[in-house]
């Protein structure tokens, strides 16, 4: 049987994935939008630990591609730097740095220069924990002691209120744990989080109203007769199942009138076994 062709997701498709994920949609629901299975979406979401990466944006004062093309045309027309700068409403020093940085007059090309500018801009700011090894050790030690990132972030504010080097936000701790490319906190420390999650989940994520875990055609406890509810009439029994360690199970039966309890050890939790 011929398998599916691999899909290369566009920037717009990835943006839709993250939007749905942040709204609380499951990976299966998102995958159905692209007629795929959830591993196809999971590899993209898990690459940054479930934290949406920031979109690349130019600073407002940076030269645009249109401006660089105007510079290229001005050079071709043998215009002076001051003339080109006046036309673009830029300072001559800005034009001077731009042209000298990208091959001077003879080799200046707008498209190549704009691409090189994006490459030079790919320098993510090093996170605080990567720069402060002492603070990193403190955070790691407290994570191992089952402290939450919120507790760890609040501790330096009380013990070192005037020392900025010891201040760190809980969001920085989460991001450094889930985004391993930051290179400060080891991945093993994710297990120290109380949630034990290996990926950040949306605060809107929920499985409520999805129909999971529901017994079809089952009767709710509120539908039991009044004679059993008020505990007046004997011989109404209430059953439950207790699961212990090493796959051990005990069925419980409680007579509601007398509170008499019976405990029965069962081999497994299968419906047939428990009912018998």
C-alpha cells in the first residue's frame, strides 16, 4: 500500500497550528485539519517544548527591502550617498554604514543585502540562566527539592531583594526547561516539575465535553431510588473498586443501612471479574 507523501508545512499552516494549540485543541484535532496523524503535529509543537516561538520581525528603524532597492537604483544612477539618503529620509551616516557593510558601491545588491541582514539578525538573546551559572545551580537544586518555578522565582526576591543577578521569573525557568536549545537547565529536570510534563500545555486545554471516560447507557448515582438514598431500608449495597500497588485490586461492598463493609480481593480490574 502506498504511503502518504510527506508534507512541508508553510509558515501560515504552522501559525494556524500554534493558534489552535494555544486555544486548547488537541494534537489529534489539529492534525485532522491537515488530514494527518497527530505525530506530524507533535514533532513541530514538541521542538520548542510546547512554547510558541517568536515571529521574526524587523525593528522599525531598520532598512526595508524597498529602501535597499532604492539604494541600489541610486548607486546605478551614480547618485551621491547624501542624495539617496535625502530621498529615503535617512541620515547620510546610515547610508554610509549600509553600503560599506555590504560590498561598497561596486558589489551592493538589494536582495543579497536584505537576506544577509536577516542572517545577521538571527542572534537570540542569551537567557539569564545561561549567563549566571550560580543562579542556574540554585534553580536546579530547588527543582530537585520539588519547588515549583513560582516558588523559586519568589525566593530570591525575599533573600536578595537588592541583587538583580539573583532575580529570575518563573516564565524564564519554564522556557529554559522546555526549550533545550537555551542550554542552561538539563532535560532531566523536567521530571522534577509537579506536573511531570515534557511539553508546555495551553491553559485552555481540557478534555471536558469530549466524551472520554464516560460509560455509555449508564445510570448516574443521582437516579438511585429514595429508599436507598435515605438509608432507611436495609439491603441496599454500594460497590466500588480499590487499586493498590503491584496491580492488586480489592472490591468493596457497603450495606447502606447498617454500614456493614465487605472486602473481596479480585485478580484484575476487568468488568467481568469484578461483577462475578
